C-alpha cells in the first residue's frame, strides 16, 4: 500500500465538473494498493497516517498530528502509484491491485479513518477525477507499507 500525503489548507475533487468531495485543513491522500495488500496492512497505514506529526505547534515545530488538529482527509484512489517505469516509455501497472480487490481495501481504509473520528471525503473509485488543492508548506510525505 502506498499513500502520498499532502498537508493542505483546502482540497476538492470533481467528477464531470461536479464536486464530489471537499475538505478544509487536513490531508489530501492519494491511496494505492498492490495485489498483496490485506486489511492488516491498511490498519497499520491508517495508524501511521493519523498520528504522523506534520502540523506545526505554537513553536512552529512539526509536533501535531491530524488527530491533534482535528483535520480532515480527502481520500483519492490512485492505482498509478504502482506504475513501473523501468522498461520502455509506457508505465506498467502490473503491480497494482485489480479493482475487485483494491476497491474493498480502499473502502476499508476510509472506514478505518472514520472509526478514529476523522472526517473523510472521497473521490469516485475508478472515475476520471480532477483534484485541486492548496498544499500547505508545501508538505508532501510518501508512506509505503513496505517500509513499515
């Protein structure tokens, strides 16, 4: 599982020019799964994500987590996080989970966040989406379950 985490002051996702998800301060997360991922991996990644201290405290130190600041998450499914660009010029997505396994994991990811009290907005799984955001910092972190 991979998550690209961007600390944002605002973010939104549109499908066919209709806003389907929008947040204020928090994380915009691009979320991808490989064919080996299971719920246990999602649980570990959710715990890491909500407690990641990348918000500034009163002393301008990165000491506060998403939970501490009561931030929201805009969650976007993103199979292209598993693009393999080693050969040729066209990426291979062979390592990305198939939709029939990725979508339940994606839904589970969002459910786990909500269970921890995080407000979650989402895109539409498998849809062509336009995502816009204001990256605060800018701060962008890549979480990879292989590195946990």
